[in-house]
């Protein structure tokens, strides 16, 4: 715990750990972030203005969710709680990423390949939740944004491939494999005998959680609710294989 007390949050992008009483005062109005969000909104409007309403709605919802992740007090909460940061990553990869994939034109999506997308997203998830790299994201904003953008980018690529793959059975299998590997990581965190993430060793008690309880909660989030979108897509894609159109064609 001496290490935990000495851990410095001076370079943490979302600032120092937050206490429950101060949570709603910790909005993030970083000028660079706000400008980036406005630029992305403008580009999204330009790229989707000729698209169908479902693509425009998907992009707008993804943008609003991403803005909430980084501007709202959730950013500060992820410094105090590992479970909050896991929830943050789940929203990024299982909500924002598929919405972005839906908003991307189908002709662009055809470039996404299932196996590389699955491999890259899996590698990003496991690497960034390894204790050393995870800790590194608190030590420099550049590492923090490398974590966020690589998770968003690789999972958007995965969702593109899952949604638009011409082979629905292979897409369903890839969705299942992605859910399994995420569930495995969650289970490892649930059953780990010791807390693994140094930045949270001294920040969880104010929320009534020990570091290990917080880690177990994060693992449960990753193990169960994080997998539901992937499992839903798996059922949809396998339904393409077994649906009435396929039966009529056989």
C-alpha cells in the first residue's frame, strides 16, 4: 500500500481521483477535446448528409455517447474506480463502436476482414488491461489516448466485419469468439486472488469498495453485460443462415 500512496496522478488525463461528494463538479472541459469533438461532428455531418436516416442517427448517437464518456464526470470516476473504467471501455467498444460501424458506408465496410479485425480487437483488449500498460495510461495523456483510440478503432473494425461480412456463419462464429475471449478476461479478473491495478489501490475506499471488490465488479461487467451485444449479433447472423430465405433456397 506504500506504493499506492506514492502513486502520482499528476499526468492523468482525467485528473486526480475524485471523491463521491465532488463527483458532479468534475466535468472535463479540456479545450483540445472540445475542439476535436466539434471537428468530428462536422466531418460526420459532411460524410453522412447523403446517407439514409439510420446512418445519420447512428453517427449522432455514437458522437453523443463518446462526448458523454470524456466530458462528463465519468472521466474523473474512471481514475478512482477500475470498474468505472471497465464500464467506460464497454460503452466505447460495445455501443459507440457498433454505431460508428453502422454509420460507415457499406462500400467502405467491405474492406474489413473478420480474422484480422478479431485478432486486433482481442489484442487491444488484453494488452490494455494488462497491469503495466493499464497503469501507463495514467502516466501520460498520450498513452491514455492511445488506449482509447486503439480500443475504439479496433472494435469499430470488428463491428464493421461482423455486420457486413458476406458469410453470416463466419460472422456469427467471430462474434462468439470475441464474446468468449472478453468473458475469459472478465473471469480472470473476478477470480484473481489479489488486486492487480496499482492506480486504484488507494482510491476505491471512498466508494465503499476494496481494490479487490472493485476489480471483481469490473470483471463481472466485462464477463456478462459486455458480451450481450456480441451475443445478440451472433444470433442475428446465425439467423441469416437458418432463416426462411435460406430454407427456401435449399
